[in-house]
C-alpha cells in the first residue's frame, strides 16, 4: 500500500503545531489545535473538489489544496510573536500579535466554510468538527479581544473576501486554495495596516520611513495590476499606444499618489530620503555595487541559457541545477546584507520585489518594448508550478528569503538581540530556501536513489539538506557576532529537520512555506 504524501505532510504540520504550543501556551492554544484538526478534514474536501473540477475557481493543478499548512501559518506566527513581546514587556505589540493570531484563524475558518458550502453531498462529520472548532474560536475571541480589535479583524476579513473574488477570477490556476489563503491573507493584512496607520498619522516626523515602503509598494502594485487586468479585457494591450498608456499611468500612480502618500506619512520626501539613506555609509555603497554585479551575473545566466535554446530545440528547458543557480545568487545577496546592514537589505528587497512584479506585469500584458522579449526569455525557466498566466516562482523565491527579514520584531527585540535560536530568525529564509531547498534538489537529483514513499524526493537529498543547513548555521555563528545560540542547538537542529521533512512531502510553494515555518520555530 502506497503512503499518501498528504497525510505525511499533515503529520509534519501537526508536529510543528504541537512544538509551538509546547514552547508557548496561552488561551488561544486550544483554538489553534482545534483549527488544525478541522483544517485537516476540510483539506480533503477541497482535494476532492479540485480533482472533480467542482471548485468555484480554477486552482493550480497537480497539487493538493494545502489548506492545513497554510491555515496554521498566521496563527502560529502570532503566538510566537506574542511570546517574544511578553518577554520584553511590550504590551502594545503583545495585543497586536494576538490580533494576528485571531485574523489567521478567522481567514482559515472563512475558507473552510466556502469549501463545506460547495461540497456535495454536504459532509456532515466535517461540518460538525468545523462547527465545534468555530464555536471554540469565537468564544475565546469574545473573551480576549476588545471591540476595536474585533472590528480590525472583520475589516481584514472583508478586504480578503473582495481580493479573493477579484484576483482568483483574474488569475486562474496561479494558486492552490492554501496558497491563496496565505498570499491574499497577507496582502489584506498589509493593506489594512497601511490604512490604519494613514488614518492615525498626523504628520509624525519621528516615523521611520523604512517601515512604510513595503505596504505602500504592495498597495500600489495591487491597484496597478487590477486596473490594467480589467482595462485590457476591453482593449488590445500589445500596441504601442496601449504600452504608452500603461507607462504613463504607472508614472501617475507612483509620482502622483504613492510618493505624496509616503511624504504625508513620514514627513520626508521619499526620493530625497532614499538617496540620503543609500549613500549614508561606504558599506552601503559597497553592498549596492556587489548586488549590481550579482544582478548582471543573473542576467548573464538567463541570456546564456536562452542562447542554448535558440541553437537547439525550442522545447529546451533549464535543468533543476540551472534554476538553483538563482537560489545560490540569492544566498550571496542576502548573507552580506544580513551581516553588515539589515536596514539596507530590507529596503533593497522591497525595491527588488516591486521591480520583479512590475516586470511580470509588463511580460503578462505584453507591454512594449520589454514585454515580448521577457515572455520569450522567462519561459525557459518555467516548471509545473507556473501553470497560470503569471510566472511567480522567482517572486516566491525573493519573498521566502525576504519575509524573515521584514517580519523580525524590532520592537520586541532586546538591545542585545534575540537570544538562543532567535538570533537565526533573519536567516530563516536563507537557511530553508537558499541552502536547504537548493542542496536537496541538486543532490537529490544527482545522487539520490532512496525515495520517500509517495514522492519524487529522495532521502539522500533531505539528509544532505539538513547537514548543509547545520554547516550554514556554523558559518553564520562565525560571521555574525550577534548570534548566540546558548543551549538551543538541539532546537535548531530539530526545527531544521522538521522543515526539511515538510519540503520532502509538500506540494505547495516551498519557497514561501518553508521559510515561514522555520521562522516560527526559531522565534520560540
């Protein structure tokens, strides 16, 4: 009898859930466990809907629904952050972390209700389990959150509903239900926080402009994408006139809305502040030059691979090893920034994300002059996960490595830095994706012979991945004096091993999922 990889994936996720609650236990812990149990049952209903084609939207094929691993990310993240904030006595951030936990649970419950509502016949047992979990969560929320916090949760849920209806319709086959929950839920939360800060801001000159660049960029890109996706339904996008209109509207949105918005929030002109920020020290200029050289190297790899395709078969595709070059380049990009200047790295990753998404819009809409060449160049690096109209794997790679940097709780970090395994938190993406996933893929495809039951992944690849990440941790300890693991070596090794097992069995976007789970475990 062949082992079902979805069951093993669920087992690994449950192991992580219990590990988090072993370290951090509070009144919401029982709710998270109840949510995990009901998400496990609902996941199989979604799987059946996807297999039979009965789902409302078109989701990414050749993958399970992924409801369970995605449902637990935000709740566990909130619990881990709350534990850190309690340790330093930051009451405001403690409440904020609790709101994150509840938002994650409510988004997962909403997704579960959608799945149960369209399943025929109605799954009675699953409905009972979901009802019990929902009752426990709602009762606990009533006892722990204030009225204003409940309103904030409902506002995020409302934004999530509208974004889901729009983006899942415009972008068929780009996401699984779990990936949609994770990505659209994160975007909804960011937009809500930006609106909240904008309404509460009264020209606070002490605000750090760095904290506003990401939410403003996300909102601007979402508005740009939705506007032109709807517009180009009614007009041809490949003409020079449409391309000129696209670039003009992008400039209007950026210079006419986003730049004044940032100026109002921070009382600093963002362009002036940006130029002053990147030239403040010689180290920053050196890092920017180094990153520019890596960018040229990445462009060279793309052009070299496409020259092979033009000389040979049109069906030529980049190998796994070639695609992992970009993982290696990402490690070379992030590790010096983490060790030398994390604020610059945070800003640079936001700029890079904005540039990649803008270029993807140009490619998708065939905007001249870069759209057609980009469409031809990037098809070489497609894999089975790029089944929708957008190519997202390279964007997921950047997100996976950058998210731990963006999420590191500065206001809940002691002056000496996070102690124990927490010192490795900013490196979670580099470890899980840049080192672990790369080594697992390369060594697994090259020398792997013993396959994990029910998957194409190999035992040799996973074991080498764990070993490589441990070596990377040793290198980080030598290079970064702020890291002091104390007696938490066993927790670090155990966390890396659990995440490596999740990589072996998950069919979700591992570039996004693995760093988040490793981040949560190291934060405890």
